C-alpha cells in the first residue's frame, strides 16, 4: 500500500514540526514491521511544503500504524502546526531501491 | 539528492509507458551505484498521473544517470507518451526505510 501525504506547515513552527515528524518516523520504522518506508522531504522552492512517501506492507499495517502511541503523539503535537493535509492514494508501478528490497 | 518527478502520460500509451519506465528503473538500480531509489507510482484517482520519488547519492550520480544508455533509451522511447513533466527539487527531512538503509 502506497500513499503520498502532502502537507503545508505553519512556517513559524516548521522546525518543531520536523522534529516531531522525525521522532514519529524513527519510532514507526523501528517498532512496526508493516511500515516499510516513510520518506519525508521538504520542497526546495517552499520548505513549508512537506511530502511523505509512505509504503506499508498492507492495509492492516496502515490501520495498526494509526493506533500506535507514537503516531497519536505526533498527531496531537502537530495539530496546530499543520495548515493543510492531503492524502493521495497511489499504486506501485515499480518501487526500485538499492539493497535487497527491490519491490514490485 | 532527492527529487519528485510529476508526469502526465497519454492514457492510450500508459501501459507502454509503464513498461519502458520499469525497464529503465531496473537497469538504473542494477547498474548505477549512485541511484538509491526510483519509486514510481500511479495516482489512484488518475492513473495517467505518475510520480517518481528519486534519490541519488549526490549530484554527480544524477548527472551520470542522465548519460547512461538505458536512460537515453527511455527518454527517446517515451518522448511521445509524456504529455507533461515537472521536476520538483526537495530536501530530506528524514528518509525512513525498513532494512539497513535508514538515511538522514
């Protein structure tokens, strides 16, 4: 399961937001077997625009993710920082990555 | 170096485009040490909209990529298939991935 999250962050709170996001990503990758990638980037022409390329093993892994303490903490902590959030569903064409995880 | 490519493909040629893209990604990941990920997805609400999440070891790896035979073949083969192409420069916040490659 693949999704692209498109977020706009309050520029004044951007660094605090990034810290909260990093903590959430580190915990998710470390603790959840079904969270495969959370690639978070800031657009260069507008760094308050965040994109997260999310891949989960399956829909259940995603549902489990939403119920974890670290995800709930992130959602609560960033509530006033996020100006807009768009979740874009996507389907793999080919997820090519160095190392053993060359996923279709 | 991180970039998001946003492409719109001629719907009639979409399957041919995806085949050419898969071939290009497989060759790039297999042959180029500096190509770290080429994650290609189709948006569910409009599958002719392709997004490619690209990470390269550095700018030189990207420049080398542009000169490879497989990339040039892909560009030539898909020239009439691609209706629009937007390259969005981005900077990592945290690239979290299962396995050993947990990159900042």
